[in-house]
C-alpha cells in the first residue's frame, strides 16, 4: 500500500466512494472504548509494578536476585509469545468475547498472586496475568481504529497513549507507596477488585463493535512465533546478567534460536498471507508510514524501558534515595505524560504527525544526552527529576502521532494485525532497551571497580555510560521523525453495526 500525503485537516476524503463515516462515535462505541481504556490501564500497570518490590520479595521468599527477576522476565516473555497471536485471535472472536477472556485471565492471575504462599505460585500467577494483558492492548487499538472517525482519531489515541506510557511509568511509584505501608501481596490485592469490577461491567455492558470472521490457525506459525519472540526476549533479558561473566550457553542459544525462529516465521507469514491465512499479516509494512512509525516506536520504547530501569538504580545505589522517594521522584514525569497526551491528540487532528514528532524526538534525545553528560555521583536529585520530566514531555509528543499515523495508514481489515505488530515490537524493543542499558551499566561498573573505584562511583559511571549509548540510539529517531506522514485520506471506518 502506498502512502498519500494529505493535509492534516483532510484526513477524510468527502469524494470517496466509501460509506459515510459518522462525525462522532455513538454512545455505544464510547462506552466500549472507555471500558477498554480503563481496563487496559489497570493491566499494563502490572508490567512494571514488580521492579521496586524485588528486594522485599527476595527477603520474604528467601530467593536470589536472579530468581526474583523472573517475576518480571516471565511476564515480558509471556507477553512476547502471546501478542503475535492476537491478530488472529481478534479476527476470530467478538469484542466482548476477547475482553472477557483477557480480563478473566488477568483477574485469575491477580488472585493467584495475591494468595501465593511462595515464589512458584507467584510466578505462575504472573504468567496468567501476562496472558490476559497481552490481549488487552491490541484489542483496545483495534476497537478504537474500527469505531473512531479518522478526523478525531488523534484525540482518542491520545487517551491510549496515557495507558501505554503513563501506566508503566506509574508502576514503580504505586508499588513504592504500597510497600511503604503494606505487605507485597497488597500490590495484587488492591488491583483485584478493580479488575473484577471491570470484568463484571464488561460482561453486562460491553457491546460487540467488531464482526468476527472465520480464519484458519496455522499451528506451525504459532510455534515459530513462540520460539522467535520468546527466544529473543528471554535471551535479551539474560544479557545483563552475563555482562560481567561472559555470555552463557543458554543465553546465546536462546538468542540464536530466536533469530532463526524469526527468520522462519517471517518467511512463512509472507507465504501464508497470499491466501489471507497468515498468523501475523506483514503486508502492513507495505505502508511506508507504518514501517517508519514502527521503527521509530522501537527506538522510543528502548529509551523508555532503559530509563525506567536505570533511574531507580541511579537514585537508590548512587544518590542513596529510599524506595518510596525514588517512586515519588519518577511520578511527575508519568503525570506529565498523562496530562499532555489528550492535548497532543487534539493537536494531531489539527496539524498531523510531523510538527509533533520532530520536537518530541529532539526532547527525548536532549534529555538522554543530558543524563549521560550531567548525572554523576554527587548530582542533585532535582537534576534527575528535571531530565525525566524533559524526556516524558518528549515521549508524550511522540507516542500519539506514531500510533495514530501508523495504524491509520493500513487497510481497516488489517487493524488487528497492525495492532499485534505494534504490541510485539513494544515488547521486543522494551526487552532490548533493558538489555542494552543493563549490559553497559554492568560491564562499565565492573571495569571501574577493577580499576579501584568505589561501588558508588563505579555505578554512577556505569549509569552514565548506559545513558550515553541510549543517547546515541535516539539520534536516528530524530531523522526518522521527518519521514512520518499523515495517514492517507479516505480511510473509512468500516461498517460494524
């Protein structure tokens, strides 16, 4: 599919032969989107809620740091395996059926975590949670693209950006607040009533806004997808641990298996999509805007997840800030993203993607360069807060235009596949960003300690080196921002009533 550049205000072509597109969403569709937004915020919050809690869990459950890390790794691994399948799953089932499946699994996993007597049960609960989470974000995006008129998609995608960017950023803050006064099980106990309430409300009120159609599942593609994305995420999650002791055979094996699986998976999808039987339809990449948008999104997700990992390490191990204050220091950035997202969405509907993406990527790059050059062993905590606020403002300007222009540039019958591609890239890029930042931190700090530096000075040096690599990664994103175009005109909302 070729891109057509259109004026930002002409996102709908009035001379098109397509059916008339309603100027606004119906009350029924608004209810569906609102319920999906709230539910997705709750489930994505859990993706980063464990980071701050790991030291407490290590003490309470008598487990090592590498074992405790599996509570996050297994969550990301499950997401990476399940999300590629959602493009197919969402075509086969109704909106309500997909929602009840997702929230039912998430609620069950949350209950298991809240009642878990030990590590093994807690890990199993996290995997069940992640299975439900993996379905929610593609379901939300597909539904929004289906029911929202193109001229107002930016505004609605702004709300989705709140979910995608603010929920992970708030995770450490909320867990820090809970752990300061309650047992770690309350991180799940407090979420459970909200999840169950959303599940009941969805069962009673959520309308079916998409039409399911018959599709054949290709078992070989499912297996290749699990090997490809599971292997890559697992391998990258272990690279940081291996940074000081050499690459372990299991880590190298996982990365090689993931790369081989991805090659075979792509080849099979290219063959199956000729008959519309692909598990993940890669024809979405025929749109240049979609391809550039996904690449740019990958870089931004690497930066976001890398920074989310690095800043708490810097605050606690270098500046000596406690868990609660660390969470509170990161709170303003998360809130700023949430406050800016709706305004950015409205601006997108008026001016299109490029006037937002270019300054946004510049802010993200400037903030990362600032962290690399200015943060040291004796820096003020306010410098960290300021850098995080700058980066958060940049990300707020980036996410909404990327999601809206990328998904808006693919045909309506491939929205579910486009959503699944974006979700998969987010997981793999997040794991890659974490791996790159942690690896550079570990290797640099180990070298400085060997040279006689103290632990604090070595950690500060490692964090700065990690930010320096991240800053270099952001530079191509600034260039790529100039290549993103508005979604093609005349892309109608398909009839779904």
